[in-house]
C-alpha cells in the first residue's frame, strides 16, 4: 500500500475503480447461473455451426462476456438466454465470414446419442450415419443449416427461430422445408 493511500484511504478506492469497470449489480450470479445451465449446449450448437471445438468455445465465451458487460442495459433478465443464443449465432456467422469457408467436418467430438447399442457393428454403423448427416448438414447454405440446427438441435419453435434469426415464421418454414429436402437428397446419393 503506498503512502498516499495510507493517509487518504479514499484514493485507493478511486484507483481500484479506475482500473476497469465494476461488475453490474447481480451480473456475477445471474451470468454464472446462466453459463452453468446453458454453456455446454451452446458450445455444441456453435460446434455444429463451425465444426471446430476451440472456435465454438471461443464464440460462446465471447457471447457470455458480452452479456456480462451489457447486463445493466438488458431490459428483461428473462431475455438473457435468447440474447446469448443470438450472440453465439452471430459469432458463428462472423467466424465463417472471416475465414471464408464452410465449417470443417469434425464429427468425432460430438456426444453420442443415448440410444442402446446392441453390438460393435451397430455402433460403427450409427457413428457412420451420424458423420454422414453432419457432413451433409455442413454442405447446406448457412441459413438452411442455421434453421435446422436451431429447430432440431436446440428444439426451438418456428416463432423462436424467426426471432433469433430476424426472419419471418413463414421464411423459417420454407427454409426448413428446402433444407430437409436438400439434406435428404445428399444422404441418398452414393458416396
């Protein structure tokens, strides 16, 4: 402790606040609880969009940091999850745009579905089918991929997807229809 702070205790407090903004009241607890409840699912979502685990983790971490920084400006704390989800989606879009590429195909890191495996052969076939679906999903145009991931992975309704993506519910339906058709055609083609 320097001699100025010993003589003038208020100076130390002022110095602490000058080193950076103080966390908004309640932000620590709320953002931590939201992170603990939803980070893993959001990382998986970002992974499906990007195909790279580290990039997915970075996007999610940045989304939660943004929420923390803007907590005081959030009009309704109940809208924090949609805010973070939109931030993750936008972060994925930025990553893909920045790198000018389609997402990498790296299905091995995804958690296996909770289906019973009867034999080693069925496990191999199941893993191969999952890789095929992920490969086909990553070949879709970004908007189609986003709609399918939001609908079938995050289990959002059409109005929630529309709000998340900033498009109309009818656009969500038509995009999902075209995406499922294209996905089906890709999966029917012999490799």
